[in-house]
C-alpha cells in the first residue's frame, strides 16, 4: 500500500487508505458524512495532507486520545493535524448529528486549563 493513498478524515482525523473510506466509510463519522461509495464526499471530507500520526488502542483511557479529542472514537491511527477546509454542508451535517465540529488543523484553540 502506498502512503499516498492514505487520507485523514477532517472531522475525527482517523487515517485510512482511500479504498477503505470508499469501501466502508469513516468508522466514526459515517452516519453523517456518508463517505461509503462516494468518491466526491471522500475528496471533500478527507485530506491527503496531515501531520504526525498516533495510534490509539483504548480511546477511553488514553491521555493521547484525550489530548487529541478522540474519546468515544474507535481504536486506530489518527493524524495529529489535518490540513484542509471542511465544506459548510458537512459541518452542518456534523452539528445536526450532535457533533461539535472542531477543525483538526490546529486553528481552533482549546479552552482546557
């Protein structure tokens, strides 16, 4: 598998091969992103440009998962930062699904102290 085929979800930051997004969708965000079998949605809601990778085996207990706001997501490999702008209609879909969308590109400051 080529690293160039890897993409990161702009909502949850999970990193998967483009073919897996196409075959199965996003394991965390499929309910509202509807990536499965939709190459246009995959292009819009995932990015080939990301920085750093972390593997999370227990998202509920991991301090890295808390730091990256991954709690409640599936175990897997996640990007530290995802470069790209999620289109407004996907942001609205996430919010309608009860997800507080926070950009994964590092532009949003966290209020944790």
